């Protein structure tokens, strides 16, 4: 049970970190939209990743980042709820099965969309295409998403066996 507490703490740390960064991105977006566009643009003009030269590009990048953070926050929230459910007394519930499946699907979806948008933003903002070392992370996250979906199928079979076993007393 110590490992489940450690895992829950790590997931909570990631969850709250994403919330803090998401709030910061939201603050920068609001600052850019309402107050001083040029000052916010100056901050990001010399970025290592992208050379942002227009306010419209900055707003697009910040809006996408905010949406992406929202998905990651939701994903970690689902994982936290699943961990709470798994450490409770009941196991192989429909909630756990659907949570594993949704987490897997969302993990695959967010990974593909993040990679696609990163590629598009790189083409737009740098006029170059690079193959990055993060390509391995892409496949790792896809495999992890498929693994969550596979676990949901195993849990579904186990739930059926459990229900059948409870009926044959």
C-alpha cells in the first residue's frame, strides 16, 4: 500500500503543477488581451522554441497551451479518481473500467494532438522542420494509452467473472 500512496502523491504533484502552470498561462493570455500586447510579445519574442513576432501568433499559442493544459489537468484528475477507487474496498467496478478506457483514449488523443500542433507551430513560426528527441516520448505515451485501454478490457472480463462467481453460490 505504500507504493499506492507514493503514486497518488506523484500524481497529485503533477496535477497541481499543471494547474499552477495553466493559471500562469491564463494570466499571461488575459494580460496580452487586455493590457499590454507589446510587453507580452517582447517576453516571447526571443523564445528558444518559437520566434513569435505578432500578437495574433502569441494569442494562438497561448490559447492552444491553455486548452492543452486543460486536457492534461483533466487526465490527471481522472487518474487521481481512479487511484482513489482502486484503493477502496471494491474492485472491478464499472467506474474503474470506464476510467481506464477514457484515460487511455484521452492519453492517445492528447499526445497525437500535441505532437501535431507542435509540428504545425514549428513550421509556422520557424519555417523549419526538425525531428526532435521527444519522438520517443510520443510512442511511449501512445503505448501507455493502449495499455490503459487493454487494462480496461481485462477489468471488464474480471468484472463479468466476478458477477458470475457471485451468482453461483
